[in-house]
C-alpha cells in the first residue's frame, strides 16, 4: 500500500477526542516522557492491553436477586392487605422481610468485593 492510500485511510478513520483536566494532562505528559511513548499509545495500551471487565453480578445472581425481591414484594403486599383489613402486623413477619433484605444486601456487597461487618 502506498503512502497516499495510507493517508486516505487515516483521514477516514473515526477518532475520539478527550478533554483532560490540567492535572490529568500533566500526568499524561510526564508518563509519556518517562515511558518514551506518545499519549495516544499510552491511552491505547492502557485500555486495550488490560483484562476484560466483567459484570459484578452475573445473570444467575441477577435472577436470584429479582426472585428474592419478588418474594419480599409479595410479603409486603400481604402485610398491607392484612393491615387494611384491620389485622395486626406480626413482628415475626417484619423480621422475615428484614432478613430477606439483609440476605440480598450481603449478596450484593460480596459480589462487589465489599466486606463490611454489619452490626444490628
């Protein structure tokens, strides 16, 4: 391929333009000098040579969360209907809902790599 054809291809290639803060630009300039690479090469390498990203929660996890939320919603609806009929809401029913929500929160925090000691 001759140089004229290469130039035409490069002109027709889509590009991305990014604005950086002054600090970000200074960091890029410094790293470019240290590594002896152009800024576009640094950016290209940092994006395309990294490990692929994966979702924090997979499809099975999403299905599990949605199922648990559906059960919680049903329980809350039953409690609301009973309350509207003048029936008392039992503490054990509220405790069951609280436990279900707690399980979902534990699953989500583990999936996101967050480990917290949650004291009740």
